[in-house]
């Protein structure tokens, strides 16, 4: 046998069946037992090294799989970024408005720059979406319609729609029977029984303006009408239509009426109308001119060229004297309804309404309470009833007595009579 080396042992090239003297000499012993022990040690070393190499191979394989997965991830990211770069490098589209649909393939449009074009239509667009007035996107080079732009509403306009059903009915309003009747005729019947007006041959009133002192029930009347009809109820405060930048207020008014037309039959209730419709003067600053622009847009929407459809307008104000004459003429507000302070009988009815769900004593005299609350509004009477209930809670009573109401009347009415602006002593002196 040829001379043996360590590499022969390591690579498994040693033939253990043919052991000769040269092998013993290589190991450095002539004892067979020592030689066998040496061979066992070498075999254990080789097995240990084989295990280590196997672990290293498994680790390399795991790292290889991880690197491959990372490679796929980065390739997808590169493709996504490349697609985004390609999208940003595409030619911008021209916005236009459809004027008329000539045929399935030809449409007359007016671009945002002004001129009109007869353009082609992409075959992937549905015919139902191509209607006059719709906004579309045109290819900048061929001017072909490639996309229909969906209409979107301003979030501020969408927030004005009242989704919840109102919990106020006509029975919850006391002393305003004639005002309720006028609202029924002007707002409720045109929405619920339009055939009655067609049979007679008249056009129902377009708008109702409620005016009166604060707390007389103007907003309650509008809530009651919304409760009795299934129309979309849109509530807006006049100050919400005043915007910071030029043109934003007019745009808000325009989109408000557009939403009302889309969701008709609908009722638009404008509270505190005097905030937007005050009388126009000659000497105005920039802010006043912007308010006037918004008012002119409101006037145009209320009685302009566009048909308003089944859209009814109710407005409320406590400053009729400051309103612009243009908004008060017939055709915009056909009925101007005064909501007065309640008389004695009305105050008694209002007390009954506010106390019908309260635990009151049997000796409660509504007539006496009505006489003691002269010049009190409906809101004042509600405050009196609530204050009487708070007195009963404070004294841990089971029912609200007449004495509680008398004390409450004295507290609320004295505050009302002495209510005035008091400046701190020493200021502006």
C-alpha cells in the first residue's frame, strides 16, 4: 500500500481492510489496539467535521432562500416605482364638458379653455355616462374622450344634510297654529300633494321666510316640516356660506342647491339669514364685497334661469329690517311669516307641552303661570320648566310642585328683565 497521509483519512480514501506495516509506522505505533483507537478518533473527527459542514451548508441554503425572496421583493418594488414614474411622465389630460352627444362615436365638448370640439369617444366608456353636462378628460394630442370625471360634492356641503329624522312635530309647537298652516300650504303640500296645485293651475310658493324675536320657535317650525315630509332636509347657517377666499362662498351656494336638486324633493333651511343677506351699501370693503357676491349667487339660485324643481326653501331671521330688498321680493320668498311672541293662551299651551313628560303635581295652574310670564318667549318658558325640574331634583322631591314653578318663574323672569351688558368698573373711563 502506498504512503498514507491525513488527506487520505479526511477524504475517505483509506482502505481499512488492508492494514500493513507502513500504516503502523505512519501512526507511530506497532500496537493494533492503539492503531484501532487512532482510527476511531479520526473517524469521530471526520463525523464532527461532516456535521459542521452540513450545518454550514444548511445555513447557506437558508441565506440563499432569504436573498431570493428579497430579490423578488425589490423587483416588485422596482416595477411599482417604474410604473409610478411612467404615470407621472404621461401627457396631462384636458378637462372638458359635454355639450351634446352626436352619435355613439362623436361627442361635442367644450374645453376648459373655451373652444368647442367634435371629438371621438373611447370604446371602453359606457354610453350611459356620456350625458350633456358631464365632465370628461380629453387626450391632449388627439382630444379623444378617455375618461369620465365623477362629480364630487364639497365635504362642507355634504355635512349640511340632516340624515336623522327630526323628533319635532306640529303638536310640539304651541300658539303658532296660523304659522303652521302657512307652512303646510307653502312647503308640505307642494311636496306631498303636487297634483292639487296642478289641478287648480297655480305654482306653489318657492320659499317661506320666518321672522320674529329670538326663541319664538322659528327653527322648531322648520324641524316640524322636515318631520312631516319625506324630503331631504338640508340645514345651513347663514354664516357658514361666508368663506375666506374669493369665490368659495358662491361655489358653496351653487353646490348646495345642486345637491338639493339631485336629492329632490328636498327642503333647504337657512338659519340666521341676515348673516348673508344684509342690505347692500355703496361704501363696502373687500370682505363686504365677497359677502355680496355670495348673496348674488344665492339670489340667482333662488330665482334664476335654472329650474329648481322640487326644492323648497325656508329661512329664519330675527332682523327683518336689515335684509336686502332683493331677497324679500315674491319669487324668492313668496310668503313672509311673522312668528310673534306667545300670548297668554299660547304660553299656557307651551307650558303643557314642556311638562307633558315631567312628573308634575296635580295642583299645577298653567293659567297662573301664563299670566306671570308676560313677554316671555317659548325658549324662556322651556327654561322655566327645566329650572323647576332642577329645583325638585335639588330638594329630592317625587313631583314638581307649583311652588317650584313659581320660584323658577321669579328666577328666570328677573334675569330676563335685568339682562343687559354690564362693563367692569374702571374700563374705558
